[in-house]
C-alpha cells in the first residue's frame, strides 16, 4: 500500500495506524485527509506545468536546430566556393614568391 506524506505528518504515526487496522481485523483502507489530497493535487499540477514547459522548450530548441541546419545547407556552396578561392590565392602567392625569389637571385648574381 502506498501513501503520500504531507508536511508535518509522521511516518511512525502512519505505520501505527496501519498496524492497528491489521490487528483489528479491519480491511485495509487508504485514508487521505483533505490537506494530503490538496498537497498531492498541487504536486500533480506542478508536474504537469513542468512537463508543458519542457515540451515548449524542446520544441523551441528543435526549431532553432532546424533553422541552423537549413542555414548550413544554404551556406555550404558559398563555403566551398570560398575554400576554392583561398586555395587558388595560396597557389598564386606561392607562384609569385618563387618568381620574386628567382629575380632576387638574378640580381644577386649581377652584383658579384
């Protein structure tokens, strides 16, 4: 048998009540005071509100993730284009560096 305990309710008192029912040969019944029921009702309502908030938060997070994914898909071609452009500029820079080094080498050879 399960029972919800409200504030100020003593576990030993509940156990004593259960034992007295068993000794008297009376059928086991669950007695819940109005305060206990109100406390239980409040806990259930808080749990329901918590679940609602969590669902809304999850839906918002899923929406943001979906938007971020679509932005990523939209920007992927631009990223690829920029990577190709950077690679081409690096290749050109290396070519120019080699030409400048060759020219400087020729100038050094003329001064000897």
